[in-house]
């Protein structure tokens, strides 16, 4: 049975300061709501530059509590105003010395549903994330939102199939993957991995990438954000590789059940045979 959810994502250029960056995303969200969107997601650490291009203690200043920090409180107001579910990726400080790459999920009435903390933390040139973030310890939550069951997987996580599968097992219908990935590093993989994961796990994926170059390094964030369906097909066009863009698409959640009946991947799983996958 058809069940259409109009969903949105934003790929954005860095403005130079947090206040204007948040304000810009608020305006994108209001425009998405005007277009009938019921859920929206933003890019990795959306309210800051991608400071992980360098390893400098000054950048701990971007961190704030979740859910009680100023950005998440403001996004809760935005969700109430627009009537949309909002996926909010930020740099989280839990307590002194405990920092995470996190996404808060806010329901359409402004209620805070919970958070996902990035599990897999890279430490390579231009992506010095272990300097800032502890590995996520909050599991693989799937949030029961006003539009359906929504999960989050963040950037580098996407290279690891285990989390995609756990989100599917936990009931996800749509997974947002907020990212910050550069042209020379991963552009070949960008339109390969998330569609393959959408197929393997039979749900929708919203793949979000930053766009443009920023002040702390030479990473060329290439945008090309998109929605992909459980058959691995893009829903509408892929976004620009150079320009900021709001992407709004209709996702037919009825396709999930159709594909799962046809391909039956969940039926034919063999968890009894997979013990070796979790051995160190």
C-alpha cells in the first residue's frame, strides 16, 4: 500500500559563523515546509565548519550539550514552528573530556526523541576526527517519529555494513547519513555505497554531503546529496556538486514492504552462521 512521505535534506556552504549558519538552515527548513516536507535533515556538524581538517584545541569551542545546548533547543522550536521532524547533527559535549559526533532527532511537535552518536571515527589526513570525538556508545536507535521509523548513520559510518544492517533490524524505514566528504577521497564511492546499503537493507537512505571549500583546509566538499529508494534507485535528481541546495522528494514507504516481499533478504539472513563477524 502506498504511503508517501515528503522528505527534505540540505547541503550547505559554510557561512563563517554559527549564528548565520543556523539561520540559513532555518530558512531552508521553512521553505521545505512550504513545499510540504514533513521531515528534514542537515549535514554533519551542520552549525560549524568541518574543523576536523586540523587538530587544534580551539575547535572544542564548537561543542555543546545534547539536548540541552542552544542549537538543539533552537531546532526544537523550529520543529514546532514548521511541523517537521528534524535531524540535527552537532558536536556534542557530554561532560569534560567526553565529546561525540552526534545527531539529535526531534519530532514534529518539537519533542526530543533521542540521539545517535557516530560509531566509526576516522583519523586520516583532512579528517582528524579521533582528536575530537570518542566512538559512539549509544547503540543503533531507530526513532518512532511522526513520519515513520527514522535512523541515523554519520559520514564515515557508511563504509561499515554492520550498522546499516542493525538499523534495518531495528525497524528503520528511512536512514539519514549526514556527511562531510571531499572530492579526491571518496567521490567514486559516494553514489555506490549508500544505494547498495539501501538495497541490502531494504529501506530509504538520505545521503547528505557538504559543498564547497572551507577555511581550515583544502578539502573540496562535493555535495551531490540525494535520496535513494530500497531498490537502489535515486529519487529524483542528485544535487549539485558545487552549489548549496535544498532537496525535497516524495518517498513511498509502501515500496519497503513490496521490496521485502520480493527480495526477502531479511527472511534469508543466517545470523546463526555469522559469529565470526564480531570476533576481534
